[in-house]
C-alpha cells in the first residue's frame, strides 16, 4: 500500500477535525440516468451523442463546485473510497466533500469517448480530472496509465499502474483481484519496454497469483521467454 493511501486511512481513523463530508442520500439530488444513457450510447458507437449528455453533467458539476484551493472535492463509488477520501483531506489539513460516483464517471467516460473518436490528446484532461476526483479508483488510474503507455511515457504509466494496484484495496470486493492484477500487468508491460525482463516476469507471475489463468499474462510470459537472451 502506498504512503498516500496509508496516510488517508490513518487520518480517518484518528478522527481529524477536518474530514471530507459525504453527501447523504437525502441531501443529494435525485439520481438521474445520464451516466447510464451515455454509457449505452458509447456501447452503440454513438460517442458524439454520449459526449453531449456528459457535457451537461460536467457543466452541472463545475457550476456547483468551482475550483477552490481550500476545499477538496471527491467522487466515490463505495464506502471504502469515501472513508479514504475523508481521511485524505484531513491528512492534508483541508476541508472536503465526497460526492457520488457520477461526477468522476462523467469525466472518465468523456475521456474514453474522445479516445474512441481518435482524439487522444483531447481525452487526457478528462482522464486526469477523473483521477483527481477519484484518486482511489483503480479503474480510472489504470486507464490514465494506458494513456501514458500509448504515448510511451513509461515512468508515468508505471506510476499509475502501481497506484491502480494499490487502489484495488478500495475496489468493490468482486473487482479487487481484477483491478490489482490489471495494475500488476501494466507495470510488467512497462518493464518489458524498459528491458527489465526479470522484473516484468516477476510482476506477471504475481498477477497470475491474484488472477489465475489470465490469458494476457500467460501470453506475455511466453513472449518474455522468447526474447530473453539465450
């Protein structure tokens, strides 16, 4: 577990005086279906229509929560993330608020849609904002890592994949193994590109301990074997 995550958990346990405040269901707006509609449109290949819907959600968020250096705003998809974000703002001695998962997903899905439209450079700021709102979301971290990987920014990609593996501790129970294994495989891929075959092999094997039988990891191990100097 990374130092930043550990600090967040410790601060939450110590009941620091400035934790982030979760928005209760009663105080939150009635849940709308814009995120689900956008995701469905994206599955149907209608990325531009999805972006139009996501933009309304993003505009609503940015109007309600303008940039403020004194207040940290988070978007959490489960209780574990909410606790972490509460502790994180306290550890940094800032006030904070934890919103529902829609805000982070609006940025994340827009980034994904832009990538599908071959607008990778335009996509990055939205992936980045998703991670800023949800720094304990393994999926968001791994996708930003993929962006860095595609652009051959190896050190940044490795850092994001490692953070994703660590953040799997905050994933829903049914997804912990999948998210951790994905982070480990991402780290291993970067090490292959950096010609650290021993390090990559070790990480791929660790990923298989977490997610046995993953075809991608097993294929990559065979590839490492094939390129290893005789």
